[in-house]
C-alpha cells in the first residue's frame, strides 16, 4: 500500500511534541510532507527540526503544492471549524485536536461534510488510549461491571490557569476549564456509556478566582484579561436512568493540583480509573482489585494509529466525527444552562 | 428557673443511646419524666434502665398524666408528622429526629403549627455540632472562605443497607439512602450556605444492588423486600450562581464504607470537612491548613443543649422548623426528578 | 433432640479461655456437666467460675458419675493418647487438642478405636475456621486457583519460647516448635491440598538459641531444661508434583514476632492467607485482589460447632481422626529425618 | 607489569552492557583486543562502538591472530563448556558467565583442565560484590552471626519469563528459572556457608504457567515453545545440620515482580540481605540493625577486578572453578530429584 | 524483716494515681498506714478508697499517732522543704516529689539534715526507671557510646499549660515549664553524665504566650494570673568539655504536643531515647539500631522499689538528696541567668 | 547601561558549578572577562570551558590587564581577607564566598575599606535566596509570627567530613563544622532577627570522631591530619530576651546525614524552615500550615542578582559587609568560649 501523505496545520507545542513525533514513528504508513503555520519562519524551523520537506504560512499553498491525503489540525479552537471544512473540501482526512469546535453547530457541519465527502474526521481525545481506559472497556465487555448507571468525572486544577497561549481568551477558545479540561473526562465518560445523548443538562460556571488573580502554578495569568470560566460543574441525566456528575477547573480551592479521574459505578462492579481499581465481589466477598502492572503507553502514538486505522476503514477507538458532535452539544448545553444563572 | 418536663416518644436505640443520656446529663435544665413506646413492657424496661418515672404505650395517656413541656420524637419517619402535630397541639416544644417528615407538605404543616402555637419545633441534625462544622462557620464568618459558590456533599456506604429496623420499607421511611443519609450532609451544606432555596433540582435514584442482594456490611438485607433507593445522585442550583452536588448511597461499588464528607469551595478558601482542611493562600503562597487538635465532642449532648436554648429563646444552631421545610422540599424535588427517569 | 452431655478433661488456660466459653455459648446443643483436672481444688474453682456442676481429679469418677456423651481433652500432649483411648472405651465422642499425639502410632490407634466404636474423634485445629481459610477453600472450589502445586507455610516466633507450662519438656510435649506451632500451618496446608500423603520428607531441627538462653518475649525460659527443637525446617514432596516448604520456630533471629502465614501457589492464582490476598489475572491483566471486609470470627466457637456437627453426622470442616493420623505421620517423618543430621 | 590481553566471546547484551564497560575501566590492567561473535557484522559493530581493534566470527581466528591472555565467555549456557575447554587449551584464563555449564560433568571437566593447565577459571556471579554480601561476610567473620544453620534463598518473578533470547529453550539453556535465576541466590547461600556439599537434595520443578501462557512483564513468550521449568523449589541438607530452602521462578502467582533475597539464620544473629538488616541482641535486648548508608557499587566492575586478581594469584572473592562445580552438582541433583515426580 | 510503716503527705492526684498504688503493690515490704491532706474529709475519702487506716489534716498528729518509718511528700513545690525538714526531724525517710524544692538553698538544707540524721531522702524522678533509661545506662556501661560529650534534652508542649492545680502560680511552684517539665529531662541528662556540676550556665525564659492567652490543650488557663515562664532555654557547660542544651515549654509554637526526648552524643555512639535508637558503627558500617521489644514498665512502682532499696542501704537508681541539690542549683542558675535579660 | 566587567578569583568547584554559570546567565548585566587561579593551565581550561577570554595565575596581571568592575572570590577562607583588600584597593566591588574571613578583625578591616572606597562588599550566603527564607521574611513582615524570641539552628552531618579540599586544615579554613556549615544557618537566624549582636555567647567544640577516624560518607578523611572541630554547639543570648541555639557538625552520632534546619519561635507563630511549616492559630484553633507549592529556585543565580543589585545601589537581600562582621564576631566568640574548656 502506498504511504499516506500527511500535513500538519498549526505549528505550536502540540504539533512539535505530540503529533509530529507520532507520525514520524509511523513512517511505514504515513509520510509527513509539510507543516503550515501562521509565521513562515517558525514553520520552516519546525519542519527542519523534524526533517519535513515543506513549510507554508497558508493552507492554500499547502493544498496546491502538496496535495496531502490527510491533515492534522493543531490550531486554536476557533480555527478548527474553518480549517476542517477546507481540508474536507480539499479531499483530506482530518485529525483535529480537541475540542471539536467552539459551537455544536460547527461540529455538526464538520461531521456532515465528512459524511458527504466519504472522508474520515476524528478528534484527538488521546486518553482513550491509556491502558486504564482499555482495561475499563474490557471489564465492561466481560460483564465485570454489570450495568453502568452513574459516573463521576472530574479534571480539577487548583491554580492551573495556563500562563501561555490563549487559554483565557473567550473568542479563541470558546470557553475555559470545561472546554479545555472537562472535555477530556467527559469524552471518557461518554465512551464508557456508548455515547448516549442526555435528556437533561444542568450546570454552573464560575470565574471568581480567575478574575481575582493570585499565585499561579502554571505560570502567571492576567486577571484583567480573564474571560472564561475557571470552573464548571454539571449534571447530565440520560435515558435509562444513567447520570454523570462532571467537574472541571482551572482554579479551585481544593487539595491537589492536578486531580483528573473518573469513577464508574455499575451494578456488578465499580471502577476508579487512575490508578485503575475495581470494586466488586469475588467468591462471595467484597473485593478490591488492583492491577499493579498496567503498561504505560505512548497514548499519542496509539491514537494516531487509531486515526490511521479509521482512515483505512479498520475498527478503531478514535473519537469519531459523530461522537464529537454529541460531546460538543453537551458542552454547549452546559454553558447554556450556566448562562442563565 | 423551674426545670422543663420532658418526655421521650419512641423507645428504640436512638432514644436509649442518644437522647436519654443527653437529657440525663442536663438534669439542671430538664427533668425527663416519661418514655412512651408501642410496647409497654419495653417502654417500662427502658424507663427503669434510666431511672425515669413513667412509661406509656400511648401518647394520650402521656400527655394527660405528665403534661410535659417538651417531647423528643424518635419514632419511624412516617410518625414524625402525626406525633409532632399532636405534641404541638398539646402545647409541647418538639425535638424531632431527622428527617423532618416523609413529605414536604407534612414538614410545612408542622412548621406552621409551631409558629401558630408559639412553640419551638426543631430537628436533630447533630452533625452541625461537630467541631468541624463549628470551625467551618467560624472560618466563613472570618472571611477566610470568601464567597462560597459550590459544595460537593456525599454520604456513601459500599454495602451498608441496614439489616435491622425498617430502612428498606418505603411506606415507613419515605425513601432510602437520600432520606436516611443524604439529609445529614444536605443539612450541613444548606447550613453553610444560609439555607437558600434552589432554583433547579435534578436527580436520579437507583436500586440495582439493593434488589440484587449480596454481601452486607451492616447485617443482611432482604433484596425481595427492598423498596427504596440504594443510591441517589442530585444537583441543586441556587440563586446567585451557587450549586451543590449531592451523593448518597446505602450500596455502591465504591472504595470505602463509609465515606461521609463535604467539600466547600469559596473564592478565598476551600474546606474539606473531615478531617478539617483549609486550602487557601497565606503570605502570597498556596497553603494547606490542618487543625490537628480539634476537640472531639458529644454532638448529641450539644444538639440537645441547642434545642433547649431554642426553647428558651436563646441563640441556637439547632435545625429550625423552617430549615426543616426547606430541606424536605429539596428531598421531595429530587425524588420527583428521579421518578421521571 | 436432647442435649449432649459434655465434660472437660484438663483444667488449664485453654479450657478456661477457649473450650468452656465456646461450649457455654452452645447451651442449646450441649450441656457442660463436669471439669476434670489433676488438682481437685483448681478443678472445683474452674467449675464454679463457669457454673459447671461437677469437678473431679480423676477420669474414672468422671465417667462413673456423669456418663458424658463427649469429652474435650485439654491436657499435655503425652496424655492425649491414653485419655482419648479411655474416653472412646467409655463411649464418648472426643474433641482433642492439637497435636493429636506424640507419635504417629498413637494417632493411628486412636483413629482405629474411634472407627471401631463408631464414635467421632476430632482435633482442635481452629485456624481452619478463620474467614481466610474459608475463603481459600471457596476460591479453590470456584477454580480461581487452578491446580495448587506448591505451598510455603510458616509459623515463626523470634523469641517466643513460652515461659510457662511444659513447652520445653520433650517427654510431655513430644517436640518443640514443630509440634506446637508448625502443626497449625501444616494442617492448613494439608487441608488446602485435600490431605495427601507425601512421598518424600526431608527436615532439620535446631536448638542453638533455646539452649543458649537470652531475652524472652513470652516470659523467661530455662536454657538448661530446654529439650526440644527451637526451630524446624522441612520439605514435603507429594504425588502429582505437589510440594510444601514448612518452617516453624520458637526462637529464630528473624524480623518479627510472630509471623504466621501460608502462601498457596496454583496454576491460575496464588493466595497469601493473612491478610488474604489473591494474585491472579483479571480481564487479561495481572491483578491483586484484596478483601478488606472479611469478618473476624470466633474461631473456637466455630470449631466447636464443627465438632458437634461431626458428632451428629453432619458435614463438617473439623479435623478428623484420619486427618490427624496423616499429619502426625508427617511430623514424625520430619523428626526422623532431622534426627539423622 | 605488562597489560593482560583480553578478548570477549559472545557479542550480546551482557558483553555490551557489563563486561566490555568493566574491562574498559580497567585499562591500567587489561587491554581489550577483540570481540568474537556468531555474526561478523554485529561483532564488528560492537567492537567499533567500544573502540576495540579486532572482531571475529570464529574463535580459531581469534586465538591465532590475537593470542589473548584471557577471554570472557558471554555465550548461551550450552557453549560454556566447549568454549572454556578450547580457551584453556589455548592457554587463556577464562571468565565465564553463569551458570558454569549445563551439566555437572561439564563443570568438572572445565575445572580439571584449568587445574591441569595452571590457569584461572572463574564464573561471573557478580552479586557477591554487592555491599550487602560484603557486609554479610564481615559480620560472619566478626562472629556477629554465630553459627549459620539455615538459609532461605529465593529469586522469584511473577511473570518474568524473558521474551527475548533463548531462555525457554532447554537444549541451549539447560534449564529455566533455577538455571537462570536460582543459581544467583544459591551461589550467595553457598558462599555464606563456605561451599559445603549437601548430603540430601530434594526438589520439584513446575511449568504450568509457562505452558499455559498469559500476560508477560518481560515481553511476551511463546507457551508452545516453553520447554523449561517456570519454577523450582528445593531443600538442601548439609553436614553439621545446616539447611537451605531454595525457590526460583520465572512465573509464579505471587505478590511482587521481582523478589530476590536471602535470609541467613545464625545462632547469634540473622540477616535479611536486601536491604541488609541484622536481627540480634545488643546490650541484652533484641535489636534490629539497619545500615542506611551502604555504598551502591558497580558490581560488574568489582567482579571483573576480582577475576583479574585471581589471575594474578591475589586473594579474590570471585567464584572459583571448584565452587562452580559444587553449585552445578547441586543444580543437577535438584533437577534429578524433580524429574522423578 | 518487719514491714516499714509509710504515710502519704498530700492527697492529690499523684498520691491517688501513682504513689498509693505503688506502695499497695509492695505490701510485702511496706505498710501504708496514713494519708495526710489539707482537707480532712478528702484525706479520709482517699484513705477509704485505698483501705488505709488513718487520715489526718496536719502532720503533727500524723507523726504523733502513727510514727511512720517513711513519708511520701506529694504537696505543692513550696511545701517540699518545710515538710521534708519536719519529716527528717521526726526520723522518717523521705520520698519527695520532684522538683526537690523551690530554691537551691532549700535543697541543700534538706540534704544536709538527711545526712545528719542518717536517713534517706530521695526524689521521685521516675523516668529513670523507663526501659529506655535502663538500656541507655547499660549501653554506656558496655562502652557502646564511648565518651558522652553533648546532650540535647527537651520537654516541649505546644499548648500544655495545665488548666488545673497551681502550675502558673510562682509562689507555690517556684517556676513554670523548667521547674515542672524541664527538670525531668535535666535529671536524665545529669544521670547519664554522672551528675557533674556545670562551669557555666546561660539561659532565657519566656512568657509571651502564657500572658497572651489562647487555645489550651490541657484545659484553659488564665493569662492574667500567669506568673511563670511558658518556656525556658538553657545551655550548660561542664568540666571536661561536656555540654547540655536544655529546652522546656508549657507553650511554644512548635509542631507537636508533647515532645519529650533526649539525644545523647558519645564518641562511639549516639542515642535518641524515645523510642530508643542507637546510632553507631557495626562491622565498619554506619548502623542504626532499634530495639523493638523493650518492655513497657510501671515506672512508679520501680521507682518506689528503688527508694525502698535506698532506705535499706541497697544499690539503687533513685535520685539521691545530693543529686537533687545539683539539679536544683542548675535550675536556679538558669533562672538567675534569665532574670538579667 | 554598560555591562559590568567581572573576574573570578579561585578556579575550583564553586567557581565552576555555581558562580560562573550564574554570571553567564546574567550576560545582560555583566561580562565575565577572566578567571584567575593558582595553576595557569587549570585556569585556562576553566576559562575555555565557559568561553571566558582571559586566564591568569596572579591577581596583579588580572587587574592590570582587565581592570574588572567586580571580582568574585572563591578561594580558601584564609585568602578571603588579602584578596578582598587588594580588590577593593583596585576599585572593584567584591562578591566573596562564605565565611567572610578567618577572624573578626579581618572582616572588620574588609568592611571598613569597602566603606572608605564606596564599593560593595558582599558574602555569598545563598540560602537566603531559598523560597523558604523569602516566605519566612514575608510571614514575619505580615505579623504572622509576632515577636521572634528563640531560634534553634542546626546543620548536622553524621559522617560528612569532606574527603577533598582543605576542610580539615585549621590554618587554611580557620575552623571546621562551625566555619563551614554552621555559618549558613547562623546567617539565616541572624537575618530573621535583623542582625543583632549577642550579649552573651557560650559554646563548645569537639573533635573526637574526626580524630578517631571511621566510615566517611563524603569520601575518606585522614584522622591524623584532622585539626578542626567536627562539631560545635553554642548558645547566643541577645538584647530584648532573644536567644539562639546553634549546632553544627561534620561528624556526630545522629540519625541522618544531612540535617539542616531552623526552627523560629515567635509569639504568634513558629516556623520550621525545611520544608516550610507554620504553627499558629487560625480561627481560634491551633493550626499547622503547609505550603506544598513553593518554587524551587536557583539560589546561586538569585544571590548573584542580589549582589549586582547591591552594586547598583538597589535594595538587596545579599549579605552585606557589615552583616559579615557581625557573623564573624559571633563565630570568633564561640571559638573563644570553646577554647577555654
């Protein structure tokens, strides 16, 4: 099979540290031909660092000159929609960074176009590739959990408002802690449940610490330019009496920084995801099961493989365009609920 | 001041172990004159054990013969309403066990009659008297927490369906884990917030483990007679953008049995209640504050004193009739939300 | 069913603290009518303490006057054989303290006479009644262990040579650490394996610390009167390629006092008995399973019930006369192997 | 003194990571002139990596062209014997990897030829060079242990069947867990005892997990090509009433991976080797002695020095040819005992 | 030998809980005939509780009527001197509570009179009887410590100003933390050194917390009546280049309540007393020695025995009159040094 | 502003690892032009390693050829005085390693000349730049400690006599553990107190371990050439009733190696410096405050910046010439006190 030609759009940290190294390790399946960034000099430097042939400062030239089979989109959230639409129009598969977009309508448009073009659109929720998530799905498939009926999912930082990038800019990011952190654990929760759509969504968002300022553990932030939520709390109620409690924060007066976890409660067993613990009954006694030898894995590499598999029509655990729509709608409904407060 | 005459209605464990010992220690303020129970022999035996003069098997005789100034009601939940109404009608102050009643309307009737009669009606939520709760209120008053905007409250047992009493009987208890356990931490959360009324309530209740049966850690239970929820999850949204996540369970596939705690998040500081930890900033640095020498207190004794203080018109931290109405309404709204699932 | 009449032979600590309290709690099945000890005054005092009608200083009078249905033998090891033989001859079921006897031939004689008389003879290896042992047998029955092929069993004390009784007297005890401590864990190991007979037995016994003297943690002992082994090490090889490593000590320069445990290795899972841990695979991953809520049980009461069940022909986990023979033969073969060193 | 000329036979990991770096650090005593491997290209690459002049793919050319004074043999176990015999015939000192050989007769032949030729033959049991082993020997010499009478030695892996090399190939390795891992701790035990020869040897070997397959922690292995034991258990009884319990496993359902330790029990003190703890009496009280500042040492470097010292006739703690024979005979007797099961 | 007749002077807690129970256990050596207290009723009640024949409210009657051989003085510090002088004058041995007196001159007078009368005067520093102190003296005698040259001794409470008794009354107690707590560890330090007299004494005393008030962990205290030091720090320099750092506090902003310990530094070994740890070299390596099985002892009983031994002229580790003088002089020199600050 | 020209005097480890890297990072403020060492070859090599233009083996040439604005003096203690005097005479600011000098008179001379020349002389006590020290000063400034009245300062090594350099040479170093280690914590204590001068100083010094020899944890030392103290203990009493206990050791039979800490006791709060803990009252309860997110900082870089700031007349926390005099006088008074023992 000939190699797929790939290009990177957006030359920041996540391209440099995650996507490019993963693609380079998969040289038997994909050839990384170009990097496209806002600043041609920086794009060129990044391309040189990784021995990539071409660098561009506009996507038009990229498509015209390189005709890639797939693109990886690593730009700010507000660019996910226009760049994905363009890529699909140019007949490329798209591997887009999370979150899918800054509105549900955008995500829906993107998914529709992918279907129409018969192309793969997927989102890079790479926590799905952790050994813990894989084991969770295996336990669920083996019936060790029975019916899952409640999930507590949280991704909490105590003072982790990033001091770099655009994380506090509402227009570019579309939101704050929920949009950046909460979506990771929400995706895992939905994945464990099979991506149902909630009947009811209730939520609140906050910004008291972000706007007040103070000690930062991920660099200093400007409280006067803090436009997003520093914390979001939500409750999702699904058909068949399933529920999720979701908590996300950039800043919260809580014990640890950072605390990212899920608790999945089923009729036969419950799981705490990190580190993976299974609470159930064995031989008629209450039992706590630990798995001390789970592999540490390169989750980006695994997720990129999953994307390539999807492009080739193989079974894959990558987040699909449709799953992205479901998630983005929930995020929007949480913000909508919170706005009225 | 002459001693108040007191009587106990309901001669079970909670009378024997909590209320009677507390009242006996307060012999300078109150004289415990009678015990009233369903079974005269048992009531007599309990009275003898504690050197109480009278025993009855009906409240009518109790009121006629002893004319108490106050009664303590320790009967199953479904009797709280009729017995409180009777006691108020008989011009007695009432110290009623939690939960207030089995419906919000009952609690409202009880509160209205108490106002009308100019008598004190209070509920025995004794966790308010812990050193931790007192310190929380002191920290709040000192401004150490800033504005409280979110509370996570839970009271979770892994396999703690009581194997005695009527805890799984819907008619007598009015509910399960929420009615019996959840109300304790809900009361603390409301107390910390000043008893606001929520705008929105969303919840789910479950009974999969209770109905399936299995290993019990508080005796064995009969899964075929399990009529209540084994777990309840709820989200409360209040005016001024305040929210509560509430979780309660008799049975849940979770790590510990039992786990009862609150996390209170404010703009300046956050508190984990048990053991009491304060997360805030001190001298410009993130600080974790522990209080290793908090007193262990006899919380029943303190709550009985608080009730007596209330009867005498003194400032008191006992749960008032009106606070009981607010709590009972929330419980009812959670069940109502859950029913539709 | 009429109550069984029981008598105690041997009025020492184990009668006072273990057997008499257990029998008294089983007053619905057995009536404890007499105590027989060497010293009539002490026997009388023990009987009075526990409200037992009769006391004797010789077994002849006991049998003549009380005609018990069963006796419990709590005397030094060298008396187990003659007293059991007499009791069986007097048509009594016998519940004999461990070890069965001081030689294999004695144990065989006792078992033979029990069979001949159609009576129950059982030994008080009460560790079989721990929740851990019960769970082990349940795991084995459920196939969680696969085939058990190796067991490490040890009962080690660092300086636990008892300073009272006759524990260092060879003639009365028949041996030292192996006879007193090792038999407990050997019985559990044999129980887990279904009481096979070993093909090969190899062992060593030691007395260097016992004869040298030093600091004692269970009272002081007289090194000049130390006639037994302070440590015994042995290896048992059974048909079907099954093996046991057995270690027992009264005194050993090791870390803890006391360390009593078994590790049971099977093809599918392995168990460490105290606290009970199961090492196996779950969902394709190596898993450690803990059981944090195992009941603490009154193992003497349970073992006495097991003996009574055996007397009544019910299924029972008490150590049978035949199992006692197998164990005593192994002990003798270990001593035999060690003697030649 | 002129430098000794050295050559490496066998160009695998152990040459690359252990022996070559050690020899290079000893450039004041030895000149490493050649590497000999099965594949000339790989041998050449290894030589280049370490700046070694010559590379060969057959030992004949090596000896003819380089005439080394000593060789280090790092090939599979079944080649130890022929290559050592050849090297001795070529008048070279030999430093051979452990185990000495795949049969006792081979080890005896090798030792005999070394004596006959007046050359040094030694085996690379480098754990002897740990600070812990050195301290053990010092404690023994100082009389802190009294007479050593029992040793428990184990080297247990839970799922550590190597997924590389020839570790499961009976013909090349001569055995499994005992031959690869057990020999390390057996050598230490024998070293502590002064290398006595046992009177009696009893053992069992197992392969149930190795043949069943499953999760591997050191790569995946092929259960269908699993020809060796995954576990070996043995008991050794020596003159003067000394005994060893030996346990080794590639795969066992036990708690940790890996657990390698020795407990040495003497009349005055006992030692747990890793981390080194001494259990004894001090000033009339039971005392636990820890040594928190033991040096971490480069045990390969130290053992290579010990070998060079031996070549030069200096006192040395390296494993001698004769000690290798004693060890190999014990290994063979264990396998012989196990075969009959 | 006839029994010694003993009487107790001072009927408070220390008599009730410590001295009387100890004397009652020594009924084979001493007969406790009387209790003398300020309040006859309380003295009578205490005597009755312990089956003591006589009770008095003045010492004159006690001596006249009972003619004791020895008295135990348990009164406030300022009475130690007059009551000891009277007791010696009445030909009684005296066992006096610590500290000896409220001035060095008093202690000297008391010691002189004891010598003159040929009677035993001793002080109840019972920490000398701990297993730890005994082991320290044994280690010192065995040469395990070499020459002791520096001791750090401290007895620190964080907020342990007693809320009962006269502990903050300067006139009755003679001082605060140093007089009540510091003397205990000073006595141990001096005991370890053989009671030398210091060349130089430098110290400071403080009362800032005591006078400010605040949270108390041993009851509430009255800051306005706080007349003594809440903390004392001192340095003692002895002949032969030996030094002590001494710290004592009732109240100090430190981590724990309470922290009482000594570190004894010698040329060969150092000791931390509680729990006893010995830091030294063993077999040429730095070694930490723990003694996990030290006996817990009834230190009051042992010290009372030591006093009785001293009365009978036997060797004894009780604090002698002369040792009391040395200690009291040091205390006085510390206060003298501190006064000038 | 033009760059300051800097030169390094003394080309050892501290220049190579600390001062040169710090100065190189500050290339926007200072240009490092030369290294001067005893051995020209080594100086040249060091200069080359760090891309420094010039190397000298005498200071005269350095000053003549380079005319630096500032010098950093990293030579043995006995050269601090002559080299500082020369540098000031040559109109250079001086950043001198600790301790200031080997006598108080030297330090005074150096400070006087700096004043006279209007130049900055500062000492490199870089622990002042730890986050812990900065937080201490902030807590003090915020009033969280109230009045500081006692400090315990220690820097203890168990067997940390350096096996390299001149640390045991009295003439070159001026002293041992106090001069090398004690000064660090003494400087912090004085800094916390505002550099008062003590009224009274009492101290002892020891050398028993240093002169006896033994196991070394920082290399081996020669006990026969051990001329300094291995431990120093001292007590400082200041006006206004403030005191310091100071302990320093190269070698002491204590638990840990190394233990460097300060406890600062104030009327409102106490601080343990490493890790930083604050013991105080919060909301009327005793509270322990931890700061889990203190930054780790490059303390050398910060201290070099502080020195440059001082040179430019900005506020600075660097140790001033005058503070160096106060410290050196105290050190001298401790040695003086100890000498007389």
